[in-house]
């Protein structure tokens, strides 16, 4: 036997042993069956490629140490009492849901806050720039995508200006989503006094984390103003790209719920910087150049603000898929209607089944999906789910104005979810995400109206016509769906 044959045989056995070892590990981890089957299929079709892909993308993320953060806004006892009094006015359904969410997230419902919808880039960036310019003490800003284009440069100029005014600025961006940011620019920002960190930067030494991206969008200003939702920072979110008009939804939040946004940011900051000073960060009572201080907001607005807010994060560092469980509970508790807007629709089997059963039981289940997608693979996988849903009575609409990037769920016109998570496997199981559950508030009314507005420029899919699409399309859709847990 030649030396090359011996080498080939050795590599062949190494691959076989690796496949057996990885397969055993997949079973022991008790992953989602769909994910396990996808990996096993890949190993059987292309074992060498499958092993390499698993090493790079398939390993589960290790849990991160949780920080204990302290707040001096208001004593927990007083805040709890205020929440209990206000939340008792909510419906039994809202109280039940919020209690379940608190059990597996550790985050309680918050009635001492207000939330308002920001529609599309023009409205969001205008409000964001106004709030940044009003900052007096600190700015925490975190995005999956942050581009140094026109809008990105405008925001960076504001951050540099605020540093010169003595404001502490921390900027955290994802290593993959914001890979376009040049090292030279980051160096200039740091020199200017902006504290910058990259979440899991891409390098040959960090390939084990490449599949677990931080998809969160967070801005916290002085501890009382917060932004989160679907919008990243880039000109495309203002319709200034080849994609064209970009439909999106964001939230502006004031009050004590902003503290949870801040906690999530500081957890991510600590992880990406190993900055132990974060453990000592406290939110102090400060004098803000704002219409109301935090205490005034509690005293003057607590009896006027309708409903409540519950903000929580999820990620691969938690034992259970928090976002999946939260959406699962939200959909299960629906009694009359489920309205969903999502740019990517690759649900796991549990959520897929709930949607079908709810529609079959007579609920008004509607899904608005982009008429124009920015991902061919995801779009193809999404459409493989449409036929069974249509047959179950789910109404599916394609947004005709252009690309829809909103991540919204509304049930019974009473409770809404607005956040960063798409209704796909990646957001539900792999990415670091966050969402805001809105209970019986003015923001829920705004979500309802915005959904109806989107519906008015959408076209309902015809079940018969969709089912009769070409066999080739069906085959491609089924193939991409099979590997959807790996997308």
C-alpha cells in the first residue's frame, strides 16, 4: 500500500470516528429532532463537509456567567408594590401570561413604563438622534448591524460630540453583522473617547462562536429612555439601497422597563470585554434635562399609563430556548386571533403545529410575509410551510409595497410582541435576541393599526393557486426546509 493510500485510509477512518462521536453527542444533547435529523442527513450525504460544518457552526454555546446588577432607581419592594397594584387591573389572560414568562425568564411585568411604536427608519432615526442629543450622563448602544454609511456616520458624530460633553458612551456591535466597520474607524472612535467592543469577533481562533450571533438592537440613554426593535443602523433601513422601501417596526420605551434593556446590554458588554467594572455599575438618580425625572415619571404617570411592559432576552447561553418558549406560550394563550408579521418564517415543529391547530379551531390566524425577500434560501424554506398552513385555514398575505422586516405578533388585540426575533429557527434557538411583550397598552393599539395598514397593501395568497405551483419549486423548498436548522 502506497503512502498516499495509507494517508487517505487514515483520514477516512478519522472522519468515520468523528461522525460516530458527533452523532452520539447530538443524541446526548437531546436537541430539537428536526435539527438532529438534519445533521445526521448531512453526515450521511457528505461526511467530511458535515464534520467541518459541525465544528464551525454546530456546537452548542456554553453558558455565560450571569452578572448581578444593582439599581438605585427605586427599592424593589416599592417597585413590586406599584407593579402588583397596577397589574391587578389587567385581564386574567395578561396576568397569567406575564406570570408564566416571569417563571422562565426571571423578568417581572412592569407597569411603570410607557412604550410607543416607531414606524420605519425615518421615524426611528429622527427620534433616536433627538434622544441621543438630549443625553446628559451615559449612552449604551448595541446593534447587530452598524454601518459607517450616511446615517451611521451621523450617529457616530453625535456619539463623539456627547463624549466631548462628558457623556459616557459604550458602543457594542456584533462581529459578523458589523464586519464592515474598519479597524481604522474603530481606533478613531476609541481615541475620541467612545468605549467600543466587538461581540464575538470573527477570527480563526473564534470559529466555534460564529454560528451564535448577537442579533439584539438596544439603545439606553441615562437609564430612562430606551429603543429596541427590528431596525439596525444602515442606509438600507431608510430605503437608500437596491432593496428599496424598507418596512420595519421599533419601540421607544420610557420608565423602569428600560432597566431591563440596560441589564441585557451590560451582560453582553461584560461578556465581550471582561469589564468587571460592569458588576459595580449602578443606576443613580440623576437630574436629567427632560420633562420628568425617573421618580417624577413613577409618581405622575403611573396612574395614567395604560397596560404594562415585559422585556426579556434569549440566547444559546440559556438552558432552555427562552424565545421559543415565550412565543409558544403567547400563541397558545390566544383565544380569538393571532396576527404575525415576520420577514423570515421557519418555525420549529411546536409553533408550526400551534398555528395550524389554532386556525382549525376557528381563530383568525394571519401572517404577513415579504413580497420581496432579501434571502433566497430563507424565502424558499419559508414557503415550504405555507401549503399546510393554508389548508388549515391560516390566511397568508404577501407585503406588496416592498421588503417587510417587522417582527410582530399580536393576539386578541390585547397582547403584542415587538422585538428583534424573527419567527425562524435561528432566532428561536441560536441567536442572542430580545423582545418586549406589551400588555393592553396604547402601544398594542398602535401595533393593531400598523398591522391593518400593512394588510391594506398586501395580497392574500390563494390556496389552490399556491398548491399548484411547479414541482421544481416544491422540491427546492422541501430541500431548503430540510436544512433550515442549519441556515
